[in-house]
C-alpha cells in the first residue's frame, strides 16, 4: 500500500488568517523545517517510489527561506517526480515565481476564495486582494510561457462563501487568464476531524444544501491516510492532514522509514476504528466519492 504522494509541511507559520482554517487550536510549537530534517526525508524517500511531492501542510510554504533550495534538491535527486506547491499566493512575486519554476516546480495551486476585495478579505484575513490578484496574473503569464506546468484553483465554499460566491470567483479567475479546466470546481469546508466547529461556517443544513449527506462513521470511505505520507516541519509523520491537534502521530522521520509507517497504517485497519479523530470528521465526503478504506471495520 505505498502512498504515492509525499506532503511536506515546511513551516507551520502562516501570513494569513483564513476563516476556514482552525489554526488557533494547534497545540504543538510552531516552527520551520531545518535542512537536516529535509535531508533525512529525501534520503528515506529514494527507495519508496513517491510519484508526487506536495509542499503544503498547515503553514504557508513560501515563508520558508530555503524553499527554492529544497525544490532544487528534489529535482536533482529525481528528474521525473512531480513537485506541487499549494500557497495562498501572497508571496508569489515575479522573482519567486521565476525561481520556483527554474528550480523545478511543476504544478501550482493557489488558495483563493473571493470575487472582490470585500469577499476575499472576509475569508482570507490579513491578505491583500489586489496583491494576490496581481501575483495570479504574473503566475498565469509565467506558466503560459512554459510547457508541462499547471495551475489549479479550487475555491472553498462555506456558509460565509456560498456557491454563488464561487461562481463569481470563477468569472474573476477566467478574466485573469485561467482556463475552465484550471478551475474545475470547488472544495467544501469540512470539520477538520472535528477541530472546526463553527456553525457560522458549516452545519448539517449547509451540507444538505449541497446535496451532501453526512454518513455514519462506519460507512465513511476515506483515501487520505493511504494516499499521502504527511510529514510536519519537525519530522512527525501524521495519519491525516486534518489532525490539527496532533492526536494521530504515527512516528518521526528520524526514527521511522516510510515502509514502517505503512505497516503501522495497516495495523490500524485491523482495529475497530482507524483513529479516534475519524469519529467527527466530514472531510471524506467533502473530497468527493471514491474508493478508499472504511474507517470502522
């Protein structure tokens, strides 16, 4: 059951305060990944067979001062692996875009929910709408000038950012030069394993309005823990990206190989519940239908 995607959290710091992110409940210390930890990850990933490396996590990856160097290290180690960057776009200056592309980034995904200054900054607090829009224009221009580069934007809908706002946002994004296939749909705000309990963002009526029914945990099918190997800035390897409280840490890159983490995940499947955090999570249905693993056997 090798996980094809390695997701690396370079830093837990963020320059935004997104309304749909429960960052305030993170109990662990904040920090950024050191070169030694990154080197360990690269060394142990050589014989694992990852197809994609994501720079994502709970912080903004572009806040890490060595991100371009890290991308170069990955590309020098593996000429064919896909390198995917998820960012809020506020730091995507023209130089940063150029440096990342030259270093080897293939795909960009920008977290963007808003069709004007008011709607955007209501969701993406602390960010400047005009700055991010200009950065998106520059990114589109740079991607169009190269081959084998991609942009994907999936605005996240919630009670404060409904489907109507998503439709207006798509129109704005298309006016900036994005193609329909680069804005293929929206993601749905979810409970983040029960960490995001804000009735002003999501509730059962909101989910029902989108045609979604929250299934009992014994019927939920989830692919997240088995599609990704999730490494935090301090080297912790976690079961799920929704585990903001650090309740499902499986090991650390200093003491475990990715193969050993796979065996731990397999052993969890033999129990009554994959993890207690799964009990209150609505992320699987929010991600869409698909094959995966039943959370409760």
